[in-house]
C-alpha cells in the first residue's frame, strides 16, 4: 500500500512518455495520477495516525536485510502535504507553461518522476535508499529547473546541479563510513547500532549528515546556491521547488537527527546557533533584493532557520512546533511564489522597480498576496502566528532567550520586506513594463489565467484552513513529534517489538 | 582497510576538490567525476579487505568483516551499493556534459559566469564602489 505513491507516478511517467503525441491524454494522466496520490496519501496518514506507523518490507525480505518503506506520522504528514502541493502546482502549470515547454520538452513525465522521488524520500526507512530517492528527485529537478535552457537558466542551473552533486557524493561517502562502522544501512537498525559506537565517532557522523542534508535544506552557511538558481526556472517550478525541495532536506535533517543521534531532551547549541544565523542572514539577504522571486527565495532560507530552531530544542514541543512550521511554510511559500508568478506573467516583469499598481489592476492578486505575506511574517490570525508562537514559547520555556529574540527580530524584518514588495508592486501608478505611466490612468485589468488563479486561490484557502484548524493540526504535529522523540515506536515498527535483529 | 586503497581514496578526493574549485566548467565536471570515484571506492572498502572472496562457504563462520578486518569473506552489500551509485553518477555526468555543451553554445565560453543580481548588489557596497570597473 505505501509503495503506491512511489510506484504509481513512476508508472504514469512511463505511460505519459509513450502517449506524448496526444496532449490531452498526457494532461489527463498527470492530473489523475496526482489526484490519486493525494487520496492515497490521505489514507496513509489516517492509518499511520491510528497505528503509529505503516511498514512494508520490499520483496518480503525481513527488516535489516531488505529495503524498508515506513510511513510514520511525520512521514505521512509530509507525504500528504507534498502530494497536495504537487497537484495544485500541476494545475497552475497547465495554465502557465507554453506548449513548447509543456509538450516538446516533456514536462509531464519529468514532473511525475519528481513526484515519485519526493514520495520515496519521505517513505524510505533505509539510508542508502534515501540517497537513491534523492537522486531520482534531483535528476528530475535538474531537468525542470533548466526547462527551456535559456542563458540564465543554464548559468544558474549549473550551480544548482554541481552543488547538489557534491552533496550527493558526500552522502555516498557518509553511507560508506557509517556502513563500515555499523554494518547496516537500515535507519531503525542504525538507531540501535549507532548507540553502541564511541561518542566521538557518533558525533562525527551526526555532523557529516548535518552538512549533507544542510546543503539540501539551505541552512547557513550552505544556502548560497538557492537564491541564485530558484528564480530563473518557470514560475510553477520555482514555486514547487521553493515549497517542497528544501523541505525534503529539512525532513531528512529532523528524521536523522532525532532518530539516529538523540540528544535526550538536551538542546543542541550548534544547531540553535546555525538556526539563528540562517534566519538572520536569509532575511538580510532578502532586504537587499529587488526582484519578487529573489526576495521570496531569500525568505525560504530565513524560514528554514525557524524549522531548524524547533529541531535544535530537541524537546517534544520544539519538534512539534517545527513539524507544524513545515506544514505552514510549504503551503504559504508555494502560494506566494504562485502569486509572484502571476504578476510576472501578467505584467512581464518581476522587478519591483518596474512594477506598480498591481493592486488596482488585479485586486484579487493583492488579496491573495496579502493573506500569504502576513502569514509568512507571522501575524495573527494566520497560520504563521501559530507556528511561531509554538516555537517562541518553547524557546522561552527552555531559557533560550537569544534565539527567541533573533526569531522575533527576523519576523519584523520579514514584515518589512513584505511591505517592500507590497509598496513596490501593488501600490503606485499602474505602469507598463517599460516603466512608463499609462497616459489614460485607467486601471488596466490584468488578464489572469483561470487555472492559475484557481490553483493559487485554493492554496491560499488551504493556508487559511491550516490556521483555522490549528488545534487538531497542532495536536497531530505533537503526536508526530512524540514518535520522533520516543524513537522506540519507529524502531519497533521496523524491527519487530522484541527485536529479532535488535542487535 | 588496506592502506594503499585508503590513500587512493584520499588522493581522488584531493584532486576532485581541487578541480571543482576551478572556474572552467569541464574541470568542475571532471572534479565531480573523480570525487565520485573516490566515494565509490570508499564504499568498496567498507565491505572488507581487498582480495577476500565475496562468497560464504559452507564451513566458513558467518561473521561479516568488521573494522578489525578479521574475516573470511567480503560483505557483498557495499558492492551492490557502489554499483547503484556508479550508475547514478554516470547518468548525472552525461546530463552535466550536455549542460556544459549548452552553456558553451550559448555563451561561447566554458567559464562559470557571475550572477547578474549578485554583481548589482556588490556594486551597492561602498567598499567595492571604486573598483566597479573591475567587477563589470
């Protein structure tokens, strides 16, 4: 059952490539597959929540020897939210991409492979299989980020590919070293065996994995590739990458740090310092930018800092806050990029100096942007407020005033930078692309594609739902964090309660 | 772990890192290829001493070779892992070469270019204002 969200899109990708002559068939296959995975992910989440974790041993080989797929609560939450994003962005992409990019350059099959890779990263219970899932996801993302391959895309795509390959090579190195020391790559088995290693060796492995997944997540000081490469891709693809790909890194960071290197409730000072710097540098970078997509890209980095902040506390409430923050961030960030993409498609530019009067030309866009931007800055009653409140409260409980102060300051700067976009793009006189004020002053309506508008509205609606349903969602995040902190439910689910292979 | 092989891994990583820090795209790609060779070789070494058979004989004790190297057969799993990693890096290298070629076609040069926005921001800084001619 839990192999389906991986297998189905892969199969559909193959079929999609075969029928690439019939465009409507291709579109239908993508839509159907993405809808089906959303349904599957919902069922998996419901069952995983009831049973703590769903486990499947591929090929019937028992746990430490075969490849394990596992959907615990955290993994299932991530799977559901990612499949929803993939579906929504697909609808948006159908409205935005031109025929050349969508059909001649095979957007659909590659997109489905990306979906399979992301699902596999969330569901795998095996360190080497995680590497393979990463590669499936990354290879698809290399193609998507350079879709069309114009000058800017090739230049920045190269940075993206090379830095990710370097991280992958380090990942193989880490797997080799960990295998040499423990003789296993199964995550649950590793959790048992790593505990028997000398402290120094274990800490070294912990930091090695922190660096590798830190590159993918874009934490300080490994974030520099992100704001360079994301903005050049087509709008829906940037939105999906911004929302999901870095969060796959965050997911693996949280997974490995909690499962393999437990801190027994003691906060990790290193991770907290990294979190603070990530927040601060990200938001300062955003302030210096002039392009909507680039401002938003820098905000991804500063937001990653908040999630790492929750992880660094290593307590139940801290990790629950991080889990809720990830859910909130994926939805809000994706919708901001989708709005940005619509402004760019409508006016022909994303540079703040060239934009103006969008609020008058398309009031809907203004409304959508405002809701998402205020949520990102963490103003009540939006979901960002709930997420930040949870983190700040736990930070204060543990007497980490420094990081709390940084996070509040960064919130303020985030709000400032959002007002910069608002003032630059939405207010002012309607201008055309060349920067000339229109002679007749008539607010010229922007043409909005119904598919793009529908997808964005749905997403902003979802972010409102996240804030309205904060109580049950936060309770779910807490249950997910419980499994993460206690570790035993995860290990038992994979290796069996008494533990045939506990050693 | 054989010392000679460990040294080879170190040298491969060294060369790979050096090449990757160059500005020319082809060198960066060669650097990545050499480094992934190093990683794959390291994966091999995780399986046990070189030269041991990868098979379990009927009368051989079923112990996997540990870090002490005292065993009678090599663990075959790292070899399978390395094979997977090799295939992946082969595919990605092919993609990278295509990108490098595309970059050469578009830019007529093999060098990694500066980011336009980065240059704009660098010009805003007072410390680089007087050297502006060099940056652009």
